[in-house]
């Protein structure tokens, strides 16, 4: 019997929300509908805004407790579980692709999935039956992150779903005194980003802090936009930038939840 050949998986960037995403009347259904249209992955590789560590680190390759990296929420958010299988084979592949002289890869065997990983996975793959590996961002430099994404691109042909998990706009401090409707800085950056992606304008995206309207307000610190560049690198290396589609759009508490699929 001939073994089936894995389908090339898309590369995703998703806006992951906070733990209360699960209680939103619309967003969980949007994520579930999106995942229902995807081929079934052999494994999932997550790059979350909530894990910055250098050298690049591989998280646990066996089930370990989640990282509840948030404070002041109701107790039930700390009771969420997502006991997906570990992904030691994927970890070995990532190490082979990324480790090089001057670019070490480290193991952090007790590091579980953080909320940038498990919050959307609970909605998209609720059975928790697909192996998941999370890796750290060793830098916030867009060009270096794109380079990492390019090196990871071959995993897509092995059925691995590469997911950059952030937030298309993210300035919680500016939301403490909200006005009516969506803040102008969030709407302006969202529209600019949508147009730049549609045009395939990588130069502007890579220099988004300087070239976008309200860029420094939309991302006073850039860790939530940074995972996009891993996704873009994985898409570019496979010639998929032109296949971009917006899987989710709109706003949540004034922040853009725009989420993208390539391939």
C-alpha cells in the first residue's frame, strides 16, 4: 500500500485575542469555520507574540502544562486545557533547518504553549489531536524573521501548518480611555496593512513603523506584528504571496483581528 503524500499546507497569520475570545459571540465561529476549510495538518508549528527568547528555542516536545501568561482574569480562564500531542519529529526537523554556525537552537523542554498558541488552537482544532510545537522569536527584526520563515518553508510540503500568532493592531494602553467606535489609529493601520498585503508590498511592510500611518500607535512595541514576518517568509519561499486571502477581518475591542492565509 502506497503511503499518502502530505498536502502542502498553507501558512497562516492570525490575530489571537485574549482569553475572553472564547466568550465572543462571533470570533470563535470565524476561527472554527476557517480551520474547517484547511487540509488536516500532520503537525502545527506555532510562533507566538508571547514568546521572545534568543537563541531561538524549541518548546516542549511532550505534553506539559499550558503557560497562563495573563493576570487579573476570572478563574475559569486558568482552567482551560489543551493537551495536544508533542511533536519531537517536527522539533528535529526545525533544528535541522535552522541550526547553523552562529545560529544555535536551544531546547526548553518544560515550556508549554502560551495563550498566543492555545487560545486560537482551542477554537480551530478543539480535539487537540494534532502534534503542536511552539518556537520562540529570537528577534523582532522583520527581515530576520522573514529569513526564519523562508528556512521553515519546506515543512509545509510535509503537511506542517506554520502559524504566526499575533494581533494586527495592538495597543492596550491606548484603549484604556476609549472613545466611540474603532480608534482612528487602529482603523488606519488596518487599512494600510490590508492594501500593502494586497499589493505584495514587502518593502513597506518590512518598514511598517516608518511607512504606515499610525504605525507606532498601532504597535508601540512590535511583538504582535512580528509573527507575520515568519508567515510571509514561509509564503514567499513557496511562491505563495499572491495567494493571500483575508480569513478573518473586523475589530474586537478596537483592535484589528485581521487574519491571513497564504496558499
